[in-house]
């Protein structure tokens, strides 16, 4: 089995899910995957070794316009603390990165990384497997004070003991109002006849299911298997009628921009960029609600610079630092207090960001946002098989 890549192996197991796949591997001499809390830590070298390694996604941190190798907020952290940060943009896909570091984690070895950023649905797997360490919130006063209340209690990590949002976002609906000639206010508006063959949905199960359930009036913080099957029955019927043009990754952006598609399930951060070139594109949080999600910071097991990593996380929860990051990446800022920092800017473009509901959702929008209960390992086998059959994966 050593010659098989982790990702190929999981795909070959037909979507049995991470926990199921790991269980199957125990028969090949691979040790049990779950790590007890007492075995997660390492002797912390932070006090004498002033550095840390931080793995993130591409284009997910502020960059100096004139010097592309400089990252102003990160550079400032290094000056303030004397901690040297090795910053790598190595995460391009949640599953791919899981495959990259899971062999070390399941074998109780260091990943070589002190801090990683992954989507919350994948964070749920890491937390369930015991692959990440609890953070010392007493050492993170800015996180304790400034983390958005909407993001504090995800189902997979009550109290956010193991995770802290890096940036957040909304999965809602983007549409070309000018070409469609009407408003979209409800998820059910996507299924009207004038959008037949002009709608796309996200192909990933974890990315797509919550909004579609909300369209059926489901409370996604406590959804059930019946809710899931009712949603898939609806989508299966729409596919058979040719109503849904296709299922996409982030490539829905080009379909919307070209006009081939008039409405799409979409991420709020993408739409901000689209609107800069095409002001006819609108983003809506349906009246029934939309999913609020985050990509979160985690400290993997056996990280050698845990305290340094905790300090960096807390630094990014200073409102002035969070404002700098939000102004560059344009996702939903997990630090509401950063809004006042941007609003007070003498730069008109920066000040305008404080009024953008896709960066700082207003009160009316916030009431319609919810974090979905994650799909458990037991559910994933069945649900992934059903969804992938509809999508054509």
C-alpha cells in the first residue's frame, strides 16, 4: 500500500469517507488514526526558537503592491515579536492537503508545520480524529474579545477550542439582474422557467448542501437524513428536466461573466471581484438563509512552535491588523471591530469597504446566516454516493 497516494486511495474507496477509509487501512498494518489528547503535544521550542512555519492558500494574505514578496501584516508581526515566519502557499485543495499531511498525523509524527488553514468542513475531520491541539485562549486575548459571535460555536468545535477563523464567507446566489430582468430573493426563484438551463450549482457536497436545504426551510444547524434526501430528490428532478446547466467548482465565475449562466450558487468573496468588472452581478442571501462558513487556523499535532503560532493567531485578531487583511482579500472579516478601522480611513476606497455587506454583513443579513452542522463520518459514505451520482462524479 505504500506506493498508493493517499488521495487516489480515498477516491478508489468510492467515497466511503475519511474515517471509513482509515478504518479499512488498519487491516494493512496502518495504526489506528485517532490520537488521544495526551499524545498530541510536543516539547514547545518557542521560547528559545523564535520561528514558526505557516501553511496557507495562495493569494490569501495582504501583499505589497510594489514589492510582491512582501506581506505587510506578516512583516509587521515579525518586527513586533522577533519571530521569523516561514510562509508557504501550499494549500490548493482541502482533500489534496489532507492526503499530504495525513500519513504523518496518523503515524504520530510531526507535519513540519506549526499552523495550517483549511475549510471548516475539513477542520471537522481533523478535530474528530484528534489531529489538532487545543489552543490556550488565555494567551489569545484579542481572539477572545474580537471573534465574531456568529463564528464562535460551530457544531464540529464547540467554543472554538481547536480552531480560529482566518477568513469567512457566505455561500449564496450570484446572478445577473440586468440580463435576468427580475430579482432573486428566494432559493426557489432559481427553479423558475426563465432560468431553465441557465443555472449552475456547486459540485462539492460540503460546499453545496446547506443552501439547498435552507431553500426547503431546514434549520441547517440541526438537519437530518430526511432533510438531506428531500433536498437530493428535488435536485435530481431538476437535473432530469435539464433545468440545471451543470455543477461547477469556482469556474462558475467565467459562466456568469460571459452571460452563459444567469444565476449560480456562489461564494461571496468571488462575487466582490466579479462586481468590480461587471456591476450587473448581484449577490443575494435568500430570505430562507444562507450558509456562513470559515477557513480556519489549526495547530497540528506535534507542532514544535505552538506558543509562537498562538501569538500569530492573536495578532491577526487585532482590529487594525484584521482591517488590513480584509481590505486586501475581500472576504467576510471575522473581526467585526475592523469595520470601524476601515470606516475611519481617509482613503475613500478603503472606507467604502466598511459599508460592503459581503465583507461586513449588516444586521438584516446576519440574521439569515447560519453555520451548518457538519456531515459525520458515518453519514458521509451514503450521502457522498447519492450526491456524486447526481453531480456525475
